[in-house]
């Protein structure tokens, strides 16, 4: 296009084509949304019943989100940036939260924000990085501790005693046991449908579990809905804490009802059951959760001791040495061994004994 044409305002061919297309463009303003901001507490109120089932876990999540909202001073967000998340984690750590606790709280926050982002309430999300957790010591009940604790529980409530036996022999969670109905129990097996992971599982029952799930008919001739529906979590925990104090375990903060699940897992592993089957029995979503008990599987290592000790003992017996430092190498090079193994010298006749 020439300068003269531009100066005179003559339209070019390209401009004419663009103008014809532009005239056909239609704009839809109905899908334009107003950018709003929300408090974390408001988002939780909107989506808590969608994301979490009623129960103890939902109660804990409510506490986590309430604390997070308090740390953020009720600030409203249209986008949740990385700096805000890092500052939140730093504050939780200053308050004495362990990495494991921080991970649980961040898991709840991440789930809530992802839902809000999907619904268009939050327009950007930070990257949630799992904090490194140290493997802590897992406490489980010895047989004598179980006997004393269960006897104390039984003196207070036969139903609580039956539930305790069921928990330690099945390894199920307290909520899973309380939610059982009779249709979940078929012949020698029990099925758990209401689980933390959302995956059902079926396991066989021990003989004493078969005994404790039996209930005599009530005076009205009807059984309750399930074997343990007479109890609530609060009632069972109250009985547990009283019995725990009576048998001298009040100061041990790890002796809570969940210790029965740890006890079941520990006994399975110590009894030689492989980790994969233990995972299936407990209903762990990932194998890494079950690997917490792997250090108890020492049976497979017993053969190592035999290999390490047998040569030392054999050589000590051969050489008569009692030193703890004796080994096949030192035994073979010892003076006694060398002297014993030295061939006898050939006796040569003297000159005087020669035949004349």
C-alpha cells in the first residue's frame, strides 16, 4: 500500500477483508463472572457436606480449617498463592505442630481449595508439598497388658469388652466396628463397607470374635441393628480411659483404642504374615502405610545369625581356642595348626652307619 493511499485514507484489500469478518463477530457477555473473594471458613461451610462424611474425621477437619482461618485472620481470597501457603505452614510449625500434623491439616486444606477451584471460586492454587515425616515408635499391647486392660473393661461393660476383643482380632477401626450391621457378617467372615479409604474389605474371623458377636435376644425378642450398635464412640472411649487408669496405664498417651489396630498388625507381622497380606487385612490404601510394621518381621533374618556364627564356633572347636576374635583365617595360620600340619622330616643315614 502506497504512502499516498494511506494519506488519502484509501482502504487496503486486507483491511476490507478484516472488516467483513469483524462485522460477523458476536460477543457473549452472559458468561463473564464477577471476581469474588471468600474466607476459608466460608468455603468450608459451602463444601464440607459434599467433601466429608459425618463422623470423627469430619469433626477433626472442621477443627483444622477453623485454625487455618484463624491464622489467616479471616482474610478473603480470590487466588491462594504460594507465599500464603508457606507462611501458613511456618506459623503451624512455630506453634509446635509436627510435620505429620501439618500434613494432615494441609491435606484438608488442599481438598477444600481444589473443590473451590473446580467450582470457580478460587482462580489459582499453590503447590502442596508433603512434609517429611519421621517414623515414630509404634506402641502395641503385650498379651499380659491386653488381659489386664480387657478384664478392667469387662468389669464395667460387657458390650465394651466384646467390642475390644473384636477390635484387636480384626484390626478394624472403631468407627468401622460400630457401623456394622448383621448383614455384614456371613458365616466365618465379616465385611467392612464404611471405611476411611472408601474401599470395602472382607476378612475371616477368629474363634473368639465369633463368640463375642453373638448377642442374646432382648426382652422384646429383637436384636439391635448390629453387634455393637448399643455403644457410641464417646461411651467406649470413656470406659476405655477408666479401665486404662485402673491398670496403671493412664500416663501412656499412646494407649488409646486405636492401639488395638496396631496390636493386630504387629501380631500378624511378627507371626510371619507377609506385608501385602497385612495391607489387605487392615485395608490400607497404600503399601507405605503398612510398611510401618515391616521392622517387626525379623523371622526372615534369623538365618543370617546362623551364617555369621557357625564358622566361628566350628573353628574354635577344632583349634581349641576360646578367643572371641578367632576366625577361619586366624585359625589356619595359628602355630599349633602349622606344627600339626608340618610333614615329618626324612631321616638320612649317618656316615658311620654306611655299609663297609
